[in-house]
C-alpha cells in the first residue's frame, strides 16, 4: 500500500507542473499528528542517517576530477597519456551513469592520437548507448528527485551529439574510407532529424552539414552534396559564413587541414541560496556572471501550504553554468610548399554550448527547484521528528541534516572533457605529387604560439588527404 | 492512528528499499548461453547475421536458376563459369561489415557446385606476393609460376541501400540489396536481382 502511494507521488511529480502541493498536502495533513510520536528517536535517527549516507554515496560526481586529470596531458599534446590515464582510472573518473561520456572522451582522444580505427569503435559504442538512453529509467529519475541530476545517465547536449558525428565522419575520411564516411553522414542526418524533433530550439551545426557535404562530394553523390552544402550555409555557428563554403573545389585532389584550437568552456556551479517564506514566495540569491550578488523573488504558489504557516526555510541549489577558459590557440597558419594560408573557424563550442544551456535552462531550473524545495520540506519535517529535547544533540542533528541536504545538491557538471574551442578548416587544392606542409599555431592576436613538425604529404590524383592539427591549449 | 513521523519515515524507508531494489534489478550482471548459429535473434533492429545469410541464400539460389546460367555453360562447352566477387558497396545508414555478406555469397555459390571461383583483387595481390616470395625462396620443384591464373568469366557486384523513417520511439527500416552479374568480356549484365527487408522497431520510453 505504501509503496503504491510513493509511486503515485513520484510519478505525478515527474509529469506534473505543480507537484509539490501533493506531497505538501499529505505532509501538512499529517503534521497535526506530530505530537503523538511513537517511534524511538534513536531508531529514527539511524534510519535517516542511513538513508542520507546511501543518497550521498550515490550522488557524488567525478566531473571535476576528470577534468583535472586529463586536461594537463591534453594541453601538452600528450594524448596517449590522457588515454592511459582514463584506461587506468576508469572507475574513479567515470560513474556507471557516465558510460556515454567515457566512450565519447575516448573517441575524441583516440582521434587526436591518430588512432582512427579505435576512435571509430568508441564513437560507435557511444551511438549505441545514446540509442539505448531513449528509454528512461523510472528508478534513475526517482533517485534524481531525491539527490541530484548526477545520478541520471548522462545523455549529452545536442552540440556534443553533433560533435560525435563530426569526428566520426573525419575518422572515416582520415582512413580514406569514403563509403564509411557517407554511412556516418547518413547516420548524422538521422540524428539531426531526431534532435529537431526532441529539442524546442535545436541549434543545428553548419560544420556537421559541411562535413556531410564533403563526404558526399568525395563519393561523387553530387545532389546529396549540394543539399548538404546549402544546409551548411544556413546553419554555421559562427557569425559569418566561412569563405570556404563559397569556394568548393570539385573533384580535385586537395590537402584538407582540420585544426582543433583552444580550450572549450567547462561547466561550473551556479549556486542559488535563499529563503522559502510562507505563502509560497521564494527569495533567491545568486552570483551573476560578473561575480556580483543578485537577489530575485519567485512566486511559488502552492508550495507552502497550511503546515508551513509561519515557517521560513533556507534552501540552496546549484545549476551548471558555462565557464570559459583562456586559450593560446585560435587559428592555424598552413603553408604548403611555402604558400601560407590561415584556417577558418567553422564551429565554435562556446556559442553552441551557450545556446544549448539556454535552451535547457528553464526545464533544469524547474526540476532542480522542485527537487530542492521538496527535500527542504522533508528535511524540516525530519528535524522536527528527531528532536530529543537535549539542546546539544538537537543542534548536532539539525546541523547534520542541513549539511546532508546541502551536500546532496550538486550541479550536473558532466561534459566532454577533451573538446576544443573551435574547429578550424582549410582546403588547399594541389597537383598530384609530393608537397611540403608546415602548420603553425596562432593565438587570437595572430602571434605564433607553437608549430607542428614540417612534413611531406603525398597526394594521388583525385585524392583528398586529411591532416589533423589538435592544439588544445 | 498513524502519526506524521511514522508515515514519513515509512515512506523514506520504502523509497530507499524501492530504489535499491530497482538498481539491483537493473544491474543483474551478465549471462551467456550458446545458441544455434543459424538462429534468428533481433536485438537492435539493425542489419545482422541473419539478414546477411538469408539475403545471400535467397538471392543466389534465384540467380543460379535463371536462363543465363545454361547459356553460359553452353557457350563454355559444358564447363562451369568462373566467377569473381567484385565490390559490394554499403550505401545504407549502418556500418555493415560487407565482408561477412560477401563470405555468405561465396559459400552459397561454392556449395551449389554450379560455378568456380577465383580470388578477388585484394586476395590476388596477396597471392602474387607469395608467388614472388616462392620464386626466390622455394625449391624449383615446388615454386609456383606467375601467369598461370584462371581468368574469371563473370563478376558479381552489388549494393546495400536503406531508407529509414523515424519518429519518437518508432523506426521503420527498409533495406534493399541489389546484386548484378556481369560478363567480363562483353560487359553484358546477365542477371540482376534484389531482395528487400522491412523492419519495424519500437522503443519504450520508460523502464523500471
């Protein structure tokens, strides 16, 4: 009977816009019975702390640790070390809910390390996981209601799904497997179609469409290539359409340099704290992007209820916010046989991440605020229950409960750990034969901050040779 | 009369039991059992070994019963035609390992006893490398000679195409496999066959 009752509460919470009144009304009806407590206080305390321990243990996320562990070798261009680090510390760096992220990070790092075949395997597994994640687990969603979003399986942001396809297409192109690249391009088109259906405001990637077009072009599927190039023009994330879209060399041999420049933004916690006053008014404080404390008042009618008349509770919660990182790499100067040209940015993670975060913000805020208020009400009731009459013991219990509920609240900071700030591209038509290639890394002021070793590139008639230049620093 | 705290505590305890049970049920480890290699098991709805095997068997059995076969045998004074497998291109939306499909095609053709086979272009390169190695390393009696290969009469080529229609948790996948047999001398197409497969896949939005 009671389990059924819980199912009802939680399932209604999941799908209802004003769910708290349901729990609240139950709690407030029962509040009148507080005085007739029958349970032993020690037993109650034990139960609550046990539950708290289980919940706390299940909600810790290794997102920050992951970023710390692999960003150093990535910055040094030592992708092998980053891969080894992940393989050795897989369990420490990724929770079981982060399976998608693990495959995604491995796929990206193996791509940088020019192990395209292995990268393909990891991205293929990531695609399978994504497919399975269409089905949502009720138990995970219920657990997330009590703890935080980190206990839900990581589903990735739309921009990450598009990056997965971008790099996977590039993997096949790097191997010269044109049919494989075209198959992946078609899979990308299906993924785009699914994202258009799922997302209210889908931020489509022009760069992905451009790579799809490039694959079709190389396969001589002219109509498909033309459609994809047209779509690319419509959807470039950068504020301008890259020049290379207007200058498509058809069926010529080319050297195509793909650069990964700079450090993508990461996610930090945006902490909100405030008071939930009677009559359903929520006073929230938060620190804005400039670091200034701000206050906002939200009307949250129906959350108080008669049981909370006269009570004011302190709440705190955290949601992810984008944190930029300074980059030493902004573009590449590519010299073929001494003729130097600059790459163009075709994809910018900062702008696509920002749009994806904005698109999901209202849903996330609603879910987070609801969870925290529900938990705060429950914690307040629990504190009342655990009162022993001994002021010292009560103080410790109250502090412990506040600490526990506060510690449970963690923003979901999960994100691909090895992403660049921009994807850079340049296509250089060449004659068949041997060419000397040199790539310099430039910062945002055009100063040289590094370079790749000069090398000779052999290009056969009609061939497109892909050269990759990752500079994630 | 139920008290507030007893109800609340019961709910918390039941919820924790429910969650632990749910996690336990969803992570019940791995089980492995052996099944017949020709059994049909569809998991994801993607192209699988059963599709590869059934398509090869149905198409090639059809191919070998068509009039072209007797015409070629007559033209070769009763000798069976020699076939080489060309490229089977994957133009679908899935990364299909076409080599397993080609192996299935070869198996059906060889087992029919109606055609002879020669190695494909990639295998021939490897074989020629071996012959070159024998020329300088093997005894004169055992070393094989270059220029003694059997030339194929016919080449089998094909494509695997797919069309996917999806909405929410529902997907309809349509595969079409086209195979062609071409006379290498005249470039005449002797046989064209196709096989179509349609799959309806439904994904549930919720699970325990």
